[in-house]
C-alpha cells in the first residue's frame, strides 16, 4: 500500500516507522511548514498514493481532510480536538463519494476494552452489593484529567447501566503508562478490567489497520464500524 502521511510529528513518525516494517511505502510525509491551509495537498502531490493518514493539529485537520477528499484520496484521520467541524466535513466527504475514518483513539485494545466494559456493566446492572469506580493513571506531564478515554468509558458505562454511578479517580505521576481500570468492589470480592498502553505504537498500528481497510469502503466510518461492523 502506498501511504501519504500528513503531519510529521510524533504520530506521523510512529506511523511511518511501522508502515515500513509492515511492507508499505510512504510516498510522502507532509509537514506543517510546507502545508499552510492544506495548500500542499494538490492532486499532483497526492498522485500515486492509495490512502492518506492525517495526524496534525486541531486547527489544521478539517482543511487537510477536505483537500484530501476533494482530491479523491481515502483519509484516515487521528487528529483530536476538531470534532465540532466533523459533521460539516463528513457531509462533504459523503457528497463527493469519498472515504473518511476518524477516531480519537486508534488503539484496538482500548476499543475491545470499552466493549468488554459495556458487557460487564450490563451483566452487573441491578447488583447493588457492588460499588463501581474508574481509576485512570498517566505520566506526570499529561495535563488533562480525567483522560478523554476515561470520560468515554464513563459515558458508555452509564448507557449500559444508567442507575449506577461511575466515579473517576485520576493519578498523574512519574512515567506511569496510560492505564484505565474499571472495578466493581463487593463485600467479599473485587472484579477488575484494565487496559495498559505501551506507547504510541499501538495508535500507529490501529491507524495502519484502518488505512489498509479504508480504500474500497466509501463513506464516513468510525473505528468501531471497522472493527466490529457497527457500534461496538
Ligand atoms: N487518534 C489517536 O489514536 C491519537 C493518538 C495520538 C495522538 N493523537 C492526536 O494526533 C494529533 C497529533 O499528535 P502528535 O503526537 O503527532 O502531535 P505533534 O508531535 O505535536 O505533531 C503534530 C504535527 O502536525 C504538524 N502540522 C500542523 N499543521 C499542519 C498542516 N497544516 N499540515 C501538515 N502538518 C501539520 C506539526 O508541524 P509544525 O510543528 O511544523 O506545525 C507537527 O509536526 C493530536 O491531535 C493528538 O491529540 C491521536
């Protein structure tokens, strides 16, 4: 597969490294300085690419995705923080018969974890002898708390078991790897489900999986659609 990478930051490089290991060709890596307002994403520049993977910044993503879709290139986008613009961009992609897969989290394990968590919440609904809680831990430099994934987890658990509270405790310390744990504590035992991330290669692997799948699947997709054939 011939991949165009937009964004030469940490994720762009992680994707490029893993793409090479998996036998793909990176036709170009477009950086921020050469691409104000998406202007480097011309038909000529994109020629020969089968798919684009976009990891840039919130203020750049919508323009990049539109330019890529206008050029007819399927786009995998992992940039976060521009979701308010997603409906407008998605409508444009649909109108053009293009293909877009956007996900705020490309970790396959996180999506499987969320699915398992929903199933656990449904199984324990009505069991008032258990108290549920979410514990999330990250390295000291992570600014936001609770993490976006913890908030998504809480929303999905609340949908599966609306009667129960799912308080979140956040720890920011040292070099702690990104960890999310769902626990149900009962009088005699504790049930836990946890996910521990080992760096950004997991996100790069998920983005590549999406890039391998997306060509030939026109429309606007979520990672769950791709992994599970519908909302997980
Ligand atoms: N979906 C997921 O699973 C996932 C995982 C990790 C991160 N993310 C998200 O992905 C995004 C990138 O993360 P990162 O860790 O790679 O950040 P980063 O290291 O800061 O890299 C962002 C890069 O985007 C470049 N850029 C800015 N505007 C651009 C444009 N118009 N065209 C091309 N490149 C442009 C920047 O270049 P300049 O410095 O030259 O401006 C920078 O190199 C963030 O939104 C992050 O939250 C998502």
